[in-house]
C-alpha cells in the first residue's frame, strides 16, 4: 500500500514533535523512520510507540497497512502528503555549532583544537572581533555574516574549554547563554517587568542604575577593558566618570567643523609623533593610565569620607 503520510522531524531536536506531528502519529497505522529520523524513532520507542527503521522510501512503501514515514528535511521521501511535524525554532543551528565543537575537542577529533586553552585562544578573540568590526564599518553584509560567525566560534570554543576545567572553574555554553538571558531580562524591566514604557534616554539611565546595583563598583575604572585601544579606553573612562560625578580632563578646543576634519588633525598628530620616533598610542595609553589612577584615588577618598 502506498505511504499515507510523510512527517518531517528535526534531527537536532529528536524529542520535539508539534501538534501536527503528534496527530499524524496517533491516527493509527504503521510508523517507519528513514535514516535521518533515527533519533526521533529512538525517542518514540522509548516512550512506547512502535517505529520501524527503514533504509529508504521503497522499503517504507513495502510495509503492510497505512504507513506514516518519519523523515528529516531534505531526505528522499515517498510520494505522499508531507506534514511539518517538528517546526524548528530560530537559532536551532546553534546546536550544530555546539555539536561540531564537541566533535573537534573529543577523542578522535582535531589535535590542534584539542590542545587549545583560554590563554592560547585569547588573541584570536580580539582578532576576530576586529575583523567583524571592520566588516560592519565597511557595511559588507557578506563579510559581517562570516566574521560574526568567527566571533561566535570563539565563544563556543572558550565555553567548551571551560566545560573540561576542574572544580571551581568549570562552566559550559548553557551557563554562558543562561547568564546572558538572565542579564538581558533583568536589565530590561520596561520589557519583561513592570517598569513601564521608557524612551531611549530612560532606558540608558535605567540600565546604568541596574548595572550599578549589580556590580557594586566603587570606581568608574572597574569593568572597563584596559586592552582596548587607548582612545576607546579613555573615552569609556570619561563617559563613566561624567555619569558618576567624577572629574574629567579639561576638554581641548577641537577647532574642527566635522568628525572627518578631527580625524585629519589626529592623523597629523600621529604623523608628527612618528617623525620624532614617538608612539602616539603609547603616549595616549600612558595618559589614560594616569587618569585611571586619579579616578581610583578619588573613589577611595569618597569611600573614606
């Protein structure tokens, strides 16, 4: 008898069946699973539903009675009505990323990947972040897609390394994702709580108040990366210090009509410094470091008062 129905399932989420899938399976008849649906068949058998494994569509059609075939999307299926039995949610391909990384780090995987540590990988994290930044600046969606994938790889890689760590240092990718979800929900009470609607300025102010309560930071320097470029480091400190009521350096008279003109002036400063064999980045970094020290000293003074 010809196959009555084909139900597509998710190899990534073998325990997932939507209402249409369950309706098709509980209507009676013989259930048969093509190779791509083997994991779903195993989950159904564990729940008490009989499912036959078949190698191909012809073998499924040869079974007696009405046959419902379970298949993965893209498999060669019998000529029959198709039901999407397990609609996959957005983001499901992230499961594939985790599975691939697990394979790479496991015995029989890649020897290079297996020997990496947080320390050996840290340079790649910065490199990939810079390349993603460049793709965004260039407004290149193809490059953005690739480079953001490389940044995602670093996140999954570090989480997999951490999953193998000893007690007190161990976490995995679900811990990373869980902490992120909790943080996003906690910092958006106007969306997930009862804070009420806010404009952009109100959102930013609320975000800062929540972060302040969470982190219990004593100085504007805490939580600001020191490894970022000196100009970005300094700008972050100035913003934080200003919001917290700490002193900020006296601003210079820019004398520039546009950001482009300012950029040209800064490039001229870099050129003049190079002609004297000075490193403009190092010079600015040292100035920012001194300013950070002043902020820390002011924070200590305020704590003592």
